[in-house]
C-alpha cells in the first residue's frame, strides 16, 4: 500500500536561498487586507482613514510578489519540457488548493443565505459561484467572483497567472525591456477602458461599495475589480521586478524611503485618482521598492522567526478571515445579542485574534500536511512487475 510519508517530496525547481523578509511581509499585506475588510463591519458610521481605505491594495502586493517569487524560484527550470512544467503545476496546486477549498467549504452556509436574498439575475450569477469557485474560474464571471468567500477571487486570478507563467517567464528573461513596454501599454489601455466604463455606467457609486448604485454598477464593479486579464500587468510587473533586482541592487534604506514616499503620495492623492487606477495597480509604485528592499534582507525584525511564521500562515489568514467574521457575527447576533457590534474595538480584536488562530490551525493541520502529501505522491502508479514465465513456455 502506498505511504506518502515514505516518498521524498518532489522538487519543482532547483533549490534557492530563502527570502525570509518577503515571507514576513506577506503577513503585513494580509493584515492590511483584514483591516480593510473589518473596519467598515465594526465601524459602519465612521469615516474610514484614507490609508485603511486603500487596504485592498494588499492584493496588488500579492500579485506583484507572486511574479517576483515565481521568477526567483523557477529562473533555472526548463518549463518548456513537459516534466518540469507538470511539476510546476503540481506544486501550485499543492500550495493553493488545500486551504482554498477549506475556506470555500466553511463559508458555504453564509454564501447560501446571501444568495437567497438577492434578486434575479444577480441571484443566478452569485449561485454559479458555488460551482465556479471550487474550479477556480469564478473571477471571470461578474456576480460570481465575490459570492463565495470574496477574497477567493484573487486565487482565481492567480490560477490564470499560473497557466501563463511557463510562457511569460522565458519572454521576460529573454527581452525584459520589450516586455516592460508592452506591459505598460497594455496596463494603460486596460485602465483607460475600465475608467471610461466606470465613469459612464457606474452611476456615481463607489467602485469599492457599488451596492447603492443598483445591479449594473455592482456587476460592472466586479468586472473592473476582479476580471483576471485586467490584473495581468501586476503579475508581469513582478516578473520584471525580479529581473531588475538581479541586474541592479539599490541600497535598502533608499528603497524603503522610495516606498514610503510613493505610499504617502498615493494616500494623499487618492481622492483625485479614478478608482479603477487605484484598485488595479497604481499602488505597485509603493509596493515594488519595498519588495526589492526586503528581498535583500537577511537579518532584522522582518527576518525574526515569529514574523516569518506569521508570513507562512498569511495565506490561510487571507482566505479565512471572512468566514471567521461570518461565524462570529452570527454568534454575536444569536448568542450575544449584538454585544460585539456594540463594542467595536473589542469586536475587531476578538475577530482578528480568532482569524489568527484559525489560520494557524489551518496551516499546521491542513495546508502544510496536504502540500507535503501532494508533493510526495508519485505522478503515476508504479508499473506492476511482469508475471514470471511459466515453466516450459
């Protein structure tokens, strides 16, 4: 009988040096997204600070970092060959799917309750997320993209990036300048299209909270925010960022100062910039120098083991923080009669801590064991030995 523990894990790429500060930085970005989501839940009548209101940009960081790390890991892998390419996809499935499916499953009761309250045709589109989300294609369908555990839309986009990565990486490594110009042109064109569509049909609603505008703004906002092709420049920028890091190492303090400067400018000018531009990549200006600075760090706070561990559970935190909130919100209404809602600072603290606990358990009990099991499983069953020849045959 096959025992995965007795089989060494397959290596999808040549061994590379760990980048601990970037792992820790993942937790910072995930916590930023959590703060963005939890603040309006617990402080619905308060004016959200501009910095917190840009918390969705943590997803831009993840797309950018994904391109950087994949290029770093697979720069020497021969992804044109079927074997290494198959190992790459297997490693991606092992990394993403265990916690992804867990988060989707946990959120199903609230997904069903939310779908039942919607009018047609939004109800049908949202309900389709129950089938499309486990397949990882729901971000392609406005209405379905944010229906089942909303943060999962970005995983659907990542799967699109993974599908293109074996094609994109050689192009970027071979001719980064040409790819950069083409990517910039594509980014400007798609942002112009998204901005024009939103200004024409958004009904004056906010791209982040379009519900007051009606069904058309809701569906259009989902297209602008979640459609995978519109985020492709962010991923390619991450690939290009790796090339830049290889060719020129700028001083860490200068990069951090550049990141802080761009971040301050974006926060200060956010009200004057069209929302599609902010949502779909402008914040790369702040995230990119920070990634370059942290990629070179080998000691310091971000390399400390506690923060690196928090970075390792950040993926589970990102996917589970909405289901955890849904559970506690239901318990608050049914059992506590709204006590957490009436004490928002306590509520946000309890929910944040519960999300961290859930993420830790999911990482230790589901994410890492499942990943190891998938990576140890052989590609195909070993062939059975041929039966011995009969005597006298």
